C-alpha cells in the first residue's frame, strides 16, 4: 500500500496574515542601464560597463575630475562644499563609474553612498578628543610590518596598501592610500620580502590557525599574487582557515564577472584549500542596500556556483545605515544573495569622520530590530572594535556604559586579560553640558576614571 495519504479536502487556514509585498522589496535589484543617467556615461554600453578594465580605466582618483563629472547634476555650492571636504579629508580618492552611477545626484547631501566616499566641508565635525589615528593599535600588535597578531589563534595580514575605493571611515587610514595633506601614511606596499617575513612568523606560531588577508584590499592583488599568498598559507600546517577581504564587490562587482584570471585564481585557492580540509572564504563589505544591484547578484551567484562562501562586515554610519529599516533591508538583501551578514561594527574612532559615527546605544537599538527578521546565521553580531587593541566585543557586553558622558568600558579576557578598553560616543550625541566637559582636558581624566571605577565595581 502507498505511504502517501490523500488529505481531506479542507481549506488551509493561514496562521499569519498575508505578507505585505513591500516588505519583500529587498529582492528588487537595480538592473538595466542605470549608469546612463550620468551624462558622462550616457553612451556607455552594457558590454563596456560590465568590463572591469573599462571600470578601472575610468575610475576617478582626482577630486577635480570627480566634481567635473557631476558638475551638470549638482549645484555650484555643492561643488564648493565638496572641494572643502576633500581638502580636509585624510583619505585618497578612488570612485568607480559603477559607484558614481549609484549615487542619487538629485539629492547628494542625503545619499548614503555619497556620504561614505565624498566628504562635505560643511558636514565635518571636530574629532573627539580621545581619538587617535591608529585607534585599534594594529601597529603596536604587529610582530613584523603588516602582520597584526592580537587574538590567540588569528592574524591579520596586510598584503598591500591600495583599495578599489577609499572609504572616508577607514580604520586603516594610517596606512591605506597615498599621503594626504592631513596624513603621512605608514608604508605597506607589496613586497615579497615583507610577505616572506609574515609567512615565516605565521609558521613559527603553532597557535595561528586563522589568517585574514587584507590591506588595502585583496581586489588589488594580481591573480598570481592571490595564488602566491594562498599557496604559501595553505602550505603552513597550522593554518586551517583563510579569508580574503575585499570591499570590491560593493564598488566594482564587474571584476568577479569579467576578470576571469582573478576569479579563477581565487577559485583554485578555495578548491585547493578544500582538498586540504582548510577553509578559504571571501569577506566583503556592503554597508547599504543601494550598493547591491543586479550586477552584484550575478557576481555573487558566480561565486555561489563555485562553492565560494561570502561573508560581510558592515560599518554602522550616521546617515548611511543607522536605522532599523535600512540595516534590516541590507541584511535581508545580502541573505537573498547568499552573503552571510557577519559583523556590524560600531564606527571606529577615526580621524576626520566624526560626522559618521554613532553611539553604542544606537547600535544596541538597531540590533534589537534586526535580530529576529531572519535566521540567526544570517544575523550580524554588532561589535565595538575596542580602541587600544581589545579586539571585537559584542556591543552589549560592556562592563559599564555611561550614556551621559558617552563612555563605554569593555574587557577582553581572552585577548588582553585585566585591561579595560574605552569607547567614546560622538560628542554631537551628548548634552551641551557634557560637550563642555569634553572641551576641557582637565575633565577627561575625571570622566574616564569614574567610568573605569564603575566597571571595576561590577567586575569584582
Ligand atoms: S576598502 Fe577597506 S581598507 Fe580600503 S579604504 Fe575602504 S575600509 Fe579601508
């Protein structure tokens, strides 16, 4: 007799109301020749636009050229404001045609992509007095140049110092890109000698199992260099996991589709790793749903077909993704493309971008809304990368948080036992009275000591 039973002809009574179609908007990805909205790209064909070489050739690295490309779309006052912003910015500039085309130039002040990559003089705010250029103390934890060994089993290998885009909010603005009027950078150029020293160190430390290859950005490595690094690390017996980190898919997904040598090189390293029972994945960096288009979908599906896992790390930024709606849409959109939302960082204390920072409280609020909107493995952990080298701490795990002074105190027992790490909310989110206290250096010690004393009371 068949195991299948014929069910009685009864209607299915839904337990949940029908879904509001607008909540599925995260699946609607921009397709078609959207770049032709920009006068400079009006005649650019799809074939050209999808070609990574065309994207690279037409990438703008000079503020004057960037502003000239959008001059017909924005007001003269916007241009003046941006010129002032560039003069004060500590980052180099690199904007691909893809990225430029995704900015809404009818409303550039509010656009989340413009905010991340093009500074406006009128929006800049004074830095927090406790800010430091290398706030994560990556250099202090580097046994050889460009290799940070902070966590017991993990190291960060900074293979190079260039990126496919330069983000205003970059934690590594101390090293990434060329010198600017504000910052003279630490040199982390591609060098086989420097790389060899890093590999030697990794081999000499049996506890190191997990290596992040970053920079700079893995997109800027040549195909042969991807394999060179991959092969060297896979050959080290203690290395069990590797991640190539790149912002590239967010600013030039075309490369994954048309730079066959690069994508094939990555695929070979992933496959070789799999045969050796070692995990090799790609870590990327989407911050806003608008960075993800139909081109991104095609690129991510190509990686999916090749069995390449992609995880994402976002940075929480004011005016970009600091609302539950935007962050939830980003997380769901990435999930739709099989990109795992791994971390959301509370913005590091980075020079010149105080306008982008949000508070620990904001992060906690947004996290509460994102959690539950999708499966747990697709839900990012919201973290503070503890200034001073404490590593990533779950934003909720503070020992003490004074919302009035904006000081949160964290500990990292498995990273640097016994130490306290302080994060500082941006001044503009604090009361005027407290802002006045931060303006007086004599008050700093009092506020920080009081916060640490409270934290000590709780950890006794
Ligand atoms: S791509 Fe990454 S390393 Fe490069 S500037 Fe942006 S955040 Fe910094």
